[in-house]
């Protein structure tokens, strides 16, 4: 069987933030929201909460839990997502530190 000639597909290295790579506005906010939502979804799964129980724990509707589960985060602020983490038994820490250079500041979410 003859091999087809391979076509080279151009590949561009990621900046580390998919939202910035796509040219979306508010990339730091979007990135923080996604990281917080990932943790919330992991906790809901780890605690074996169905959407009804998770909604009751977070004081939101099943529809809102579904939006969170599928990362439709338009209606969520970073603060609201942090409050969900508190309701799921987590501590949330915000740390501010000086930048080492004059580049644009960053917002990052890390998990312990």
C-alpha cells in the first residue's frame, strides 16, 4: 500500500493561556474563572454530589450547576466562584506580591 505524502501543518507555540492565544478580551479573568471552575467540578465529583445536592450546598439552581459543570461561565464572577469553594469546604487564599520586572501583571490560580 502506497503512503500518502505527509503535509506539514504549521504549529504555533502556545503562550500558556489559550484565551490570550485566541485574542479574547479579559484573558486573566477568563483563565482564573476556568481554574476555579475546574476545582469546583473536581470537588463536586470527589464529594459525590449530584446536581441537586451540589445546588443545595452552593445555594444555586440545578440549571446553574449544569452551566458550571459545562464551563459556561458568563454569569459567574471570580468572587462568586470563590464563595462556591468556601461552601465546598475549601480555604481560598489571595496573595499580592510585587512584580520582578515591569511587564504586565498576572493573575494565577493554584491548587494545594
